[in-house]
């Protein structure tokens, strides 16, 4: 029974993916979210392989983290009017 149910479930998922593709082409929509069939395949794979569950959890964690646009460099004070840049030295003294 178990050997027959997994291939049947895989065929149902493939059929679902084809129906979803046809439905999107008929409606001509470009939804930004993940397709339902893609999520279903991910969950099916996670059921069979434990490492896939870790990958899916990591994706969720990564999507919840805030992305900041920083280059990682220390802050600099730039005075464009005078054409001077002030850099912070490691000893705390500031030089121009």
C-alpha cells in the first residue's frame, strides 16, 4: 500500500502543476507569490528528505530578516562644501 501511494501522490502533484500552469496562462496573470504546486512539491520532498525541511526553514528565516543597505565600512563625515573628509582613526582621534 505504501509503495503505491507515494507514486500516486507524485502523479497528483504533477497533474496539479499542469492544471495550475494552464490556469495561469488562461488568466494571463503574473502573481508574485510562489505557485501552489511548487509549495506542494517542496513539502513532498521535505517529507522524503530531512535536509529539505532544514532548507525550507532556512528560507523562511531568511525571508523574515531585515535587509539593510550598508557596505560595512565605518561611518565617515564628508563636507562637500569645503571638500574635506573626516575619518575616524582607531585610537579615537579624528583627522582630516
